[in-house]
């Protein structure tokens, strides 16, 4: 029964793809959490570790790409199966970028720590960022859970939650600018914090992209604007 | 002669892929140039047009994806041919993001123009950005030319030119922070300029990514660190 054999081989392949993407997602969530810890303490050694660990995410992405291309070429999947393999290929690339944003936050830790470890001019708005990071990280996990479950409705919920993260970002942006005006000696450090906040907002945008890919893979249609609560997204 | 027919069909397909990517690249370069014009004048109407035009780039990316998947599934290309199709798929995604960065610059024009059209506190460092934009845009064109020509050595040159763009960015970052300290009334506008400069630096990073993909497609090996002049890249 060659057909049955092919179907089973495809299921095994797609299961492996899903496992790799789930693993990448876990590593990306860890990277976000650890980068934020490194920022809050501050802990430059932990930040350095986050930067080094990013290579593991990059390596899995390369594996996903090789496997996805092999599946398309050898198994010739059709319709929903083909859409899922292509989605896996694209989602891996997005998760790799989410890891890059966490790495970039870690990279800024030493530049920001200059002002926070002296105690002289501790930057208070830094305390707003962990909540924003959790919100962004939750979106990543929910988007990848939606992929694992082929759940189009869960994907719609992720897309709709992005508006709250954008509002959070806008509020933090204004808070940081006000802080700069009132504490001009910290401007250089706070400028890096602006980028940290922006990186978290971008992580949310990327989770949204993943959710849109999940929706398309599951349904064969693009998510309609009427399915979304928020306004037209304007990346990055 | 079915084999000959297949080869010719593949060549036609890959030619079409290359044409679409070249077209995307041209649109992305236009978007960068027009966004910078809109910023320098300032011209919010032109900025709005850049934002609207981005949809054309997104549409071509979707076409590239469909065609690339069809080529892999139907023509079953091997070795260098398969690498080129996968590279086209990935490069289209990167060029789409380059378009997003140009769109994001355009989006910031009205926020920055508040300070520049009154003449009261014109932000001088804005004059540094067009040169940086040209440098970034040149990298995009050279990376896509390297793809069109399957030219691994041209790709190496693009990667090596990124260090100069990064230095330019670091210099502009410091200049803008100093300007904020000395002109606290402009902090909100200059914060947006920081992101404009960062977007241009990211465009250079993405051109570098494209060049790395071109190198891999042409040679089958990753670009070695010894081929690069600069230090280990740390995206984003």
C-alpha cells in the first residue's frame, strides 16, 4: 500500500516540523524572559548568555527549512498539507526573528546598566517593561499553540490582542520621552529603552504575522479585516 | 524530449521568479527614496503615498511564494536549482520587510514634521539621514543584482559594506542623543528620528541577509566569517 505509506511518512514529517517549531518557540520565550531579567537586575552576564543561546534558534530554523523543502519535493503534499508545510517554513523564519529581538534587548543591557547600577539616577520607567514583555511573550506562545492545533479561531484572538500591546507601547513611548525631558542626564540610556520597548512591540507584530499564517494554513483564505478588532497594522 | 522540455520550463519559471524579485527590489528602493524625500521636505502627502504603495510589494511577495512552491512541487529541482528557488522565496520575504521599513519611515513623517515645518526649532541632524538612506538603498540594489547574476563575490562585498553603515548609524545615534540633551523641546520628534535611523540600519542588515542567501544559493556553503571584514553581526 504505497499511498498509505506515503500518508504515514507525511504525517511523521509534519509531526517533526511541528516539534521543531514548538522547540524554537520555547527557546524564543526563554530568550525574552531572560533578556528582561538581565535588564531589570541588571545582569550583563545573563545578557551575554542570551546572545550566545540565540545560535540554537538559528540552527533549528535551518533544520526546518531543509526538512520543509524535502517534504515538498519528495511527498508532493496538496492543499491544506502543502499550506501547512509552507506555513512551517515561514513561521520558523519569524520565530528566528523573534529570537533576534530578544537578543537585541540583551545587547542593550550593558548600555542601559550604566545608569541603573549606580543608584544615582535609576530609570523608574524600566519597571513598566516586564509586563509588556509578558504580554508579547504570551502572544508568541498562543500563536504557536494555534499552529500546533491548526486552530484558526485562536489565531484570530492573537491578532486581536495586538492592539492592546500597541497601546501599551504608545504609553511607554510617551512615558520615556517625558522622562528624558525631565532627566536629560539619562537620555542616552533611555534612548536604548525606547528600542527595548519597540523590540517588544515588534515581537507582538511577529506573533500576529504567525497567527495570520496559521489562519491561512488552516482555512486557505487570508484573515479578513472584519475578523480583526484592531486597525490596519502598519509594520514594523 | 520530456527532459529538455522540463529544463526549459524550469528556466522560464526561474526567470519569472527573478523578474518578480527585481521588480520588488525596484519598488523597495523607490519607497526608501520617497520616504526620505517626504521626511526632508516635509511632505506628509508623499509619505501617505509611500504607505499606500507598500501593498504592491506585498502582492508580489505572495506571487513569488505561490510560484516558488509550485516550482518545487512540479519541477522537483535539484542542488543549485533548488537552492535558487528557496533563496528566491526567502529573498522576497526580506524585500517585503525592507518595504515595511520604508513604510515605517513614511509613517513617522507627520510626527517629525511638527517640529520642522514651523521653522522655530528645525532639527539640523535630519540632514544626515539622506546620505545614510542612499548607502542602505545601494546595499539593497547590489544584493539583488548579485542574486540576478548568481555572483557570490558581489554578495561578499555587500556583506562587508554593512560595517560602514553600522558606523554611520552609531554616529547618527550619538548626534541625535546630543541634540536631544541640548534641545529638550524637540525630544519627542528626535525620538522618531532615532527610529528612522534605526530603520535604515535595519535595511542594511536585511540587504546583508539577502547577500548571505545569494552566496549560499550560488555556492552551497554558508559565507565563512573569514570572508567578511566586519565583526559578528548582531541582528536586529
